[in-house]
C-alpha cells in the first residue's frame, strides 16, 4: 500500500477536513493549521517549511491560500509529494584556510592569548637575548595608563614573518598562536593548560600567552614579583611564616595535580606585603637549567657516583634542591643512569617535602649553609664506586651526615622542635617522609602555642581529577631552546606544487600573479566556461584563461564605464554587464568569441541618475539591475524587455544578490529590501533598526542562508535566515567589496587589504573571527572566491590571482596553440568553429581559448 501524503511540518496525512493542504506561492504544500502557527518574522511573510523560501502570506490567513485540489483529487492513492530539492540544494564549500584543530580547541585557547600590543619586552642589550628562554617585560593594564612587570618564558616557536617574504597571505595574530599551540605535543599543551588554571594562594599568577611576531616566539607570561635578600635568619617567627607559605603554595600545586619536583632560591618571590610565593615561571626555568646543568656535567654519558657528585655539587652551588628520586628519574629518562632501576613510582607529592626542607635551612643558614653542603658533596670518595645504586648511596650518606651536623649546630633553642621533622623530610624513602601538612603544622607551632595552634587546621584540599605530573620531569622543562625557530623553504622546491591552495595558505605560502591590461580601476569579476571575466572603468571587459591566466579576448562596445558584471550558465552561456549610462549588454561566451554583444538594451535615459550599479540573475530567466534612480528592475534575458520595476529604496541601489528564492537589494540608504522572485512583490526590509545613523551599503554577499552587508564606514552586518546576528566594525574605512563562501568571509576596500574572517556559531549566536589578511598596493575594488581560488581587483588597474595554477601548463598551451595554427591553415572559419565546439564539448574547455586567440 502506498504511503499517504502528509504535511511536512506536523507529518499528519492530508484528509481534506482536519488536515487541509494549502499551496504557497513557491509551489509547496502544508496543512492549514501549521501555516497558521508558523512564526512570522516580518509582516505578511512566512518561510516555506519545505524549501525555506520567504513567501507572501495573506493577511486573512491560510484560508485565503488555494487548496491543493490535485492532491485532494488523487487522495489517497498518490505517492508522496516530492519537494523541489533544487532550491534547497547547497553549493559546495571550499575550505579557504585548512585548520586541523576543532572549534572546541579554538574556543578553549583563544581567550588565553594576550593582545599583541599588551606586552612590551624590555631591552636586553643583545640580539641573542631576544630569542632567549626567559625575558622580562611590561603588561599594559586597563586602558593602558599603567604597566605591571611581567616575566616571559619561551614555550613554543612559529614561522616569523620577514619583511622580505613574498607570500601574500598573513595569518591573524591570534590564529597564528592557536596554530602554534596545535602543533605542540599533547603533553606540552596539557601541562600548559594545568599551569594556566592554577589560581591558588601562594602561587604567582600566569596571565596568558603572548607571541613575539618579530622573532617567531610564543611566550608564557606571568606576574613578576620581588626577589628577596637571602641573609641569615634569627627570627623564628619570620622563618615559620615563610615555611608555612611555601608549604601552602606547594599544596596548591598538588591540588591541581602538579608536583614541583625541585625548588631553587630564585623560585621564591615576595609581594609588597612580604608574603612568600612560588614563581611558576622561575620554577619552569629552574627545571630547564637543571637539564642544561646535567648535560654539561655528564657529557651525555652514563652517570656513576663520581658524576652524580659533580651534578649534586652544581645543583647545591646554584641553590637548586631536588629530591634523590626525582634526580634519579630525570637521569633515567635521558638514559644517563648506569643501573636501570626505576624511581618513577616513587615520585609523588612527598618529593616536594625535600626541597622545602632545604630551602628553609638555606633561609636559616644563608651562604654558609650552601658552602658547607657543597663541601659535604665534594668530600665523598667515589673512586671505588662502580656505578651501582648501592654505591650511589655513598653520596646520600655523606650528605646526611653533614646535614645532621648543621641541624645540631643551627637549630638550637627556639628551633629545636624542628630538628626531628626536618631530618625526616630528608629521608631517602619518600614514604617515610612527613607530608607537607605536617611540615606546615610544625612551622605553625613556632609562632603559636600548641593549644591555640590546634584550633586552626589547614583545610584539606581534595585533588582535582587531573593526570598528575612532575613539573621538572615534564615536557615544558625539556624544551630545547636554540635561537629563534625559522622556516625557510623555497616554494619552487620539488613537491611544493603538489600542495593545494588551502594547504599552502595554511602555512602562509601564497604567491600572487598580477593580471594587467585594463586602463582603469577594476569594477567586477566573474568566472565561467574556464575563463575569468573582468570589467573596468575603461569601458572594456577582458577575458582571461583560468589555466595560465593569459589574456584571451576583449569585449568592446560600452560607451560608459562598466559598473557591474555577472556570468550566467544556462541554456545559453553568456556574460552580462551594466554601465553608468544605463546600458545592459549580453555577451556570448561561445566560440568564436565576438567583440560585439549578442544584444543590448538601455534603461530610460535620465541625466539625474548614474545608470547601472549592480546586476543579478535568477533561474526564472530574469536579469535584475540595481540603478542610480533608486529602483530595482527585472529584465527578460531572452529579449531585454522590462518585466517589472521595484521601488522603495531612497537612494542608489548598490548591490544585488539572489538566494533561496529571494532577491536582496542593498542601497546607499542603509537598508536591504527583500523581493519575491516568483511575483517580484516586496517581502520585507532589513536594516531599518539603524535608522538615524545612515550607513551606505556598498556590497552584499550571500551563501547558505547567510547574508552579509558591507558599509562605507567599515562595518559589516550579518543576517542568518533574515535574522540579524552580528554587527561589527572590521575596517577603519569603506568596505567596497565582500565575498562569502560557507564560513569564509572576505572583505576589501580603502585600507588596501583583503581581510579574511571566519564565521562560526549556531542559531542563537554567531562569532566572526579575524583569520588573516592579504596586503595589496591599492584600493580593493572587487573580490571573487571560486572553487578554492581567490581573485581580487584593484583600483590600480590590476587583478591579483593565485599563481600556483601556472605550474606545468605552459607546454600544454603551446602544443594546443600550434595544433590550432595548423588547423587554421587547412580549414576555413566555419570549419574551425565546428572543430572548436567539438573539442570544447568532448575534450577540455580549459584549452578552448586557443581557438579564439588564433581565429
């Protein structure tokens, strides 16, 4: 049994009574009740539920619409009504910028990138230091009236833009940083993510990421606090407070799943109130210094007791304290440990107790403590050690003996209560050490009596569900910094031409070719039949081959400057142009090409108006013109007869675009009016909400339900399904031309730059993100994006195109042209014309220009 026809909205079968089919002007049917309930964004209009075209809706309601008599007559023995799928079909969208990262990645990181002008790097005195691992700088605060000191740590590199680079595309700043982050190893990004999420007390703030475009370096930016004068302490209260604050800082890191692994004197900073902080930037820099130090002392050879002693001596001398299990694991990961015993399972939060203990002793003993500790390591006799773990313990024994001596001599009287717990903190077995909270309590009791101290308990912080890692063993500390990373590849190298336009654009390797031949500013661009058509104020239309961008032919005949140009691919492939005198010319693109038009017609002559400003075409066979007399006119393409004149605009109609059965007209009056293609009736107006502030519309673009209007003040406004979604200024001067393909938006104008934006979002919100720019030498007057290629026309008479398409085509062209010359010698013009048509249809249209050039 055949299925019964049903309403496309409620899916109820039509029965002629409760579910009555009504026909809309677009030809589709829906039930009367659903048509009543469809939301009406504009007066007397609804959007067809089948094809989404905006159609007229009678004020009396759906009862005034005709019934689908044919459907009722055949009911119930008819098959489902097939909607007109051609109107709802989507054009293929080419990716302009090949992005390998998902939208979620962009959303997660874009707000962590500081503005380009937010950070200024302090002068370093040498060019080498500009690309060093860590720098100092200033961060602009608020409206820029004040600056704060910051530290910068290098975490990545990207291709820098040299002044001599001949690639025409330049990524936007934020997108270049996102690209750099995406190219990092996942472990590096995870560590960055955790570090930037630390907002706990006692840990310095990480402010974000900043890119140095000059040197191609990505920096992690953190607040810069004050250093401390490490002199000998006699005040137990001051020592205890600092001990407590260090414990709290490391406990905060542990809460985020981070173990410091080591500490140095430089890692401890102080704010204006004397509170101690752990500086994350310094902590990462210390980890990198440890790697460099080990590399110097070991010469990348396996480490025995003797070499371990040298490493420990350097660490202590530089004020760096690291527990034995962390040091062993670090050496093991670099294949520098003679024995293969693993210590990875021993690295934990207890590993942070050891360096805190030694830092406190450093506070207490000052430089003398460091010197005595260094002597204890130097005095170990390692000559007979064979490199086994048991032999390496000799170092630890000597170190602990000296430490015990220092504890007995230094921690007497009021510090005596700390001796026991500090000895336990230095235990070789991490599981036998006290936890950080125990060390915190011990310091607390130095400034409060036991009974009062018991009233204040350190809040137990549950660690977040993150993968734990040791900072000094992490990927960020292992980054090797050797100057500034530069990528210098020749585009002409073998294999480079195998990359498509998108692939080369994503790495900033786009070169352009200038097409010259016009004698005045370019006004329009169109593509069809393997050709690029260009119009100009010089009254001519040039035809260029898309194969090698050579000039093929010139259409001549206009008596006024050509203002608009379109290509129509129908039963008869033609190019249509409009001029400032009101003339509309139709040119045949079939071979042989002629200089004169197939037909032409003119608007009524009126010296007060400036002729044709815009053209558009609908599949119904109508050419639409936007004119200086404030009207939109519909013309029959077949014979040039005026079919309809649409009025309503208060100024020049400067732009026209057809989408989903609707004609959109933009005007200098700042509004966009919508017209039905079926009967040319007025549907609604967009942009009236900006009344009082008249912004002339200079260009329109539409694709897949999205409409973009460009204004003379540098603004753009974006509608989706005729609902305003975004209004923003993207240029400081007039936007003369705009192109749209899927999510890629291209704009150009008086700022002499082609700007690329990416549209993203949903039905509720829309984001417009600056992707990059292509600088030009003159005002951008026309843009066209077609099948992954961008074409730009300029006021300096030139057209810029992607030069990638030129590869390996010249020889093919020469061979074809030679063949045509031979044919010309034996064939008359009519025979040659027939041969050309055959080749065009059966071989390759891209070579068809040869016949024209040889005719």
